[in-house]
C-alpha cells in the first residue's frame, strides 16, 4: 500500500486547526457561565491541540532525519497509546487541583471525536 508521506503531516495540521476552532468556539459559548466551565473546556481542548502539535513536530523531525518508516509508525502508535493514560492523569490532576467542572473538561477532551468525524465527512464530501 503506497501512501503520500505528507498525508500524515497534512492530517495532523488539519486536526490541529479543527481543535483550535473547537477551543475558540466552546470557550466563547461557555464564557458567560464562569471560569469553572469555560476553563475546563479550554484545558480539555488545548490538550488535543498540543497533542496534534507534538505529533506534527515529531513526524516532521523524523522525516527530516530520514528515520525508518516502520520506526516512525511504531513511535506514532506508541504516542497514540500513551495518550489515554496521560489524559486520565491530567484530568484527575486538574479536577483535584481546581474547581473546574469534570464534565466540561471531559467534553473538551472528547471534542477530538467530533473533529475526527468532521474531517471524515469533509473528505467524503470532497470526493
């Protein structure tokens, strides 16, 4: 199976931008209800933004250093696997240390699902 080496780079950029859009839109909508709601949403969505930013930067670095494709794929999969435990620890720490709403923090984290579906629908419509 042949794939364009820039496909993953473009995907991470799209998801990064979509996540930023979710961050701005959700924060603007939740702003009147106080910092415990919009702050939780902001931190949850910023986790997604930073995750895709990290993936994009690491992938670009690995491509520039001519790393083996299998090695690159294994490390991307490892980062994806480690995302859940890091997310859970981050959620526990934020809710324990602040008065932020756990539900809006989790909703911010789950906005990634909506971003993935929006990107898939966009690609289907584009075809």
